[in-house]
């Protein structure tokens, strides 16, 4: 397989089942379901511009990126907008980047991010923030996001603990997730 054999396109409703399946394999049971995928997808589409993308190898979904458009999400207790040095109304949220473990190191995650950034800019975003899973294999999530221009804002211990008490099964911790998140930001300007 080569990078040229990966096909990227904006996500659509027809991709939802495959996205849920891959998300469950990578992030654990309860991370995303039929209700969440629709809600998260809708937050990424504004002004007829879609910031959500998928990657296919032949007919197999090998990666996806969900991105909330600026002004389509609210910073929560895990966000520190006073340290972003940009008005939060101009910041999109990179909700989820997922690549099948058998297709990593082909640049899929970086390409999905680049596509989302281009769409987010057209939607009016000037930066994007995300919470990266520090317990990803070899801390690959933080490493790839840093290579793409991300800088650390703050570390958040137990970021997904509440979710794990409400049905999310972390692939490392089970139903008592103690994983740490790195809040990171990428400026587009």
C-alpha cells in the first residue's frame, strides 16, 4: 500500500456505521454511538462547509476526523481559553482523529487534520484546539499533533473519567478511565 492508494473525502451519513465501528475498535466501547455521531457530525458542518473527513483504502474505512466548527461548540471545564491567546469564537475543536492501527505511519492522520484545517478556515476559524490522548501508543497522538504545529496549553489528568462512569470503556483503564489529556492548540495564521 502507498499513500496514493488512500482516498480522502468529506464525511457523510453513509460513513457513520464504519466510523462507529472503527472508533469502538480504537477508543473503546461507548465512545461514540448513533446519537453522538450525528451530533458531532452536525457540529462540523456550517455555511455548507463540512470539516469532517474520512480516509478509505479500497472500500475499508481506515481513518476519520471529526471537527467542530468555530461557534458550534462551547469550551468546557477541560478547556483553558484564557491561555489560547485568541478569541474562543474563532477556535474550532478537533474532536476526534482516528486511524486503524494497521494503517498508521502512512500520513493518514496528518492529511485528515490538514483537510479539516482548510475547511475550518473557510468556516471562519483562526485556530483549533484539541484534547490529545497521552496514553495512545508511544504517545503518538501528542507527537503527531505537535509535528502538525500544535503547542501544549495544559495537561488534564482524568479527562475521560466521568465518561467512563457513564458507559465509556477505555481500552486501557476499562470503566474507571484515568487517562490524561494534553490540551493543545494549532494556530492557522
